[in-house]
């Protein structure tokens, strides 16, 4: 009896410690999150794609800031400074706001504006029409100092990814879109055919399905678990296969029957197959003055607020007016034709009535004249 009591007490104590550890993990989601620093330089959008199925790091809590600081402290050089991408961006539908902690920037992960790190090393550029991205500037002295900077999203920086524990993540230092001249590129014929070749015996369980709406497949020559799908309307989508199932970059299983369905006007496919708004203001110069991107379209804004300049006309309104005009002109023409026809019919009927009346009058006069002659 004396021997079993200490053993039971030890078992109970171990069980308590295990329950405490489990409850701590459940109550602290950040304990199930890993932060990974990529040494590959990339633009903001390239960094987002390469972090998939994870996301670019956020600094919404003190815990996240501390974990990023520890990661950089382990990975950074002894002294110096460099910049890394995190998931902070301002789109053309948002204006810079110096009164806000994040100056109008939002997290691409969830669209929120909370951050435990609000130190800007320089004030962001004030703009409502330009896409801007924020990066962490890392200054390594006796400790790691962090600050935010606003730059163009085309800048090439290293980046920090945030992934869930157990989530597949395989950094690809090469570009996410191999050249079309890659020897593994398999073009389809000029017209869609129902039969589609598979990857072959080296591809494992991840096979190509027979889908006529897909024009071609491009397998990554350095990683057989990654490939690109080319649609007939020129969209190119990135996929990966970590668990015998092809998935988009956000980790969702691929529906090959709909992945190449065309997006509505004003939208385009992103690398994960989602329909996203086209930034007409960022891809060209559709306006003579300021350009404001909207959902599925854009607006031209005059600098002086005047609407007399035709170049400042809202393109959506112009399309509506043009559409109404194209409908109104045939309707008016048809109405005018009908009106002319009614007038012609009315004149014809009136002429016939007059002719008939005159004939009746002439007949009546003739009868009276005959009666007068026959009278004694």
C-alpha cells in the first residue's frame, strides 16, 4: 500500500501538468503559429504567393511582435539594417490618414487595422490613388529595433511568413511562373479536347483531370508537387499538392471544373483562382486627371472638382449613358416611323371618306334631277 501511494501521486501530478500544457496551447493560438524568415528577395505580391498556404506576418499583438523580434534576433547579422515584408498594404480604395496608428494601411489577412507596432520611421506618402505597402525596417545594434516604412509594392525585400503548426510550406526561391519554354510545358491543341494527358508515372497520386476548359498545365521542374494551370482566357493559376490533392495557394482543394471559369467584367483571376478587382488606375492611365479605383471599375476625378471636362466623366456613368443612347435611338426611330404610318393611314382614310361622301352627294343630285325630268 505504501508503495502504490507515491506512484499514484506521481501519475496524478503528470496528468495535471499535461492538462495544463494542453489548456495553455488552446487558450493561446499564437503557440500554434510559426514565423519563418525567407532570405529570398521578392515583391509584395510574390512574397504573399510564396508564403501560401500561410500568410505574410502580422503584428496585431505584443506576442506576435515579440516572436518576430526573436526570429530576427536569431537570423539577423550582428550589426546592420535591412527590410522585410509583412502583410500590411493600402489599396487604391483607401486614403492615407495620418491620424490613424497604421495611417490607413490594413492587414491583407483580415482587413483589420489593429497593431501592437505603430512606430513609423517616416510618415507614409499621402495618397488616395496609389497602392502602397508597408515593410519592417530592422536595425540591429545591441538589440533588434523595428519600425514601419511605406514603399512601393514592387520593391524587392525579404519577407516573414506566418504559418500554422503542421501546415505545409515549401519556399520556392525561383519565380512562381516558369517560362513558357520550359521542357515540362505541355500545350493543348488550338481547340479544347475532352482528353487531357496525365502527369505520368513520376507524378504520384496527383493527376491531371480531363477538363476541356483548361488550356495547358505547367509542372514546376524543381518540385513535382507544384504546377500552374493556364486557362483559355490567359489566366495562369498556381497550385500545389502536399497531400495527394491539388490545392490553391490558400490551401483550399481545387475544383478543376470551375477554376477556369471567366470572371465578371472588371475582375480577373489571381494566382489562387479567385476573382479579384482589376486596378485600372495602377495598370495604365485611363484618366487625364486623378484616377480612383472602384470595385469592378474606376472613376476619373478632376483636380478642381469641376465636371465640365469630358475627361473627368465617370466611365461607369458614360457606359450607362452610351447604353441608354443605343437603346433610345432605335426606340425613337421606331416611334417616328409609327407616327408617320399613323398619319399616312389617317390621311388615306380621310380622303376615302371625302371621296365616298362626294360620290353619295353626286348620286343624290343625279336622282333628284331624274325625278324632276320625269315629273309632269
